[in-house]
C-alpha cells in the first residue's frame, strides 16, 4: 500500500492527497506535524533527507519527495497529463513556476499569518509584492484561457496551483482583485472534486 507522509495544513501535501483520492488509489496517511518538528526526526529523515513533506512511500519501499514530482508519477498516463507535446510542456512550465514564483510567496505568507500567528505588519513587504505579482500573472494567463496550460481541460498545473491559491486570503491576499483566478479556482475545485 502507498503511504503518504504529510501535514494536513500543507497545500503541497493536500494536492497529492487530492490526486490519490481522485484516482481511487488506496493509501495510508501518516500525519507529520512540521510545527512540532516531526519532519526532522531521524526516522523521517531516513525517508526524505531534505526533511520535507509530502513524501510518498511506494509499495516497494522507495520514497519520492517533492509534491509536483509525486503528482506526475501518480498521474502518468492519465488525462491530467496532456498527450500533446506543447500542452505537456506548458503544464511543466506552470509546475516549475508554481514552486519557484508562487508557493514561496503565497504559501509562506499564509504560513506566517495563519500558523505562526504573525500580524500583517510583521510580514515582509517583498513577500506580499511577489505574491500579488504571482496572482496577477495567473490572472493575465486566465484572461485568454480556461485552464493554465491552455488546451481543452485541466492538467496537473491547475491542481498544483489551486492548492495555495484557494487559501491565499489566509496569507492576506484579497482575491477580489483577481476575478479570473476566482472563477478558475471554482472550475478547478469542481474538476478535481476538491471539497
């Protein structure tokens, strides 16, 4: 059986859980409370030396880290990965962008405010500026397309980016300024059956 080690508060962990649920895969969830230091124990570090969640342990005992790598592994040969080479490349472009230009700002601001209890004035202004820039980039992309990678349906790019975008308000990002993003969140939640 697959074993998914994750912190239920983490969008990176939730997107893997959502994919497993959507695919109907049997798995066991192992809660790893990152605030309590669970990802820094010797047992966990033997699975994932980077000490990060999520970590998926396959049936044969191999461990795979990094949420988007796990998504690609799980969704191989599914409709969530385009067969068209250009659309697949655009999906990967968004997956890489999510971890470099979105998550480090939107998710970090959320973590600091919602989980560390920091006041808005304690959040670094650059973090908020970059988070708004990421949301604006998504808004611009969605002005011409229904889905981030283009094409006729959602891809892993949409699943990866909805995880933290849907809770961006918890980090102080008002999505009222991004109506295209708000509509896309609703479409993506419906497509991936996210509750």
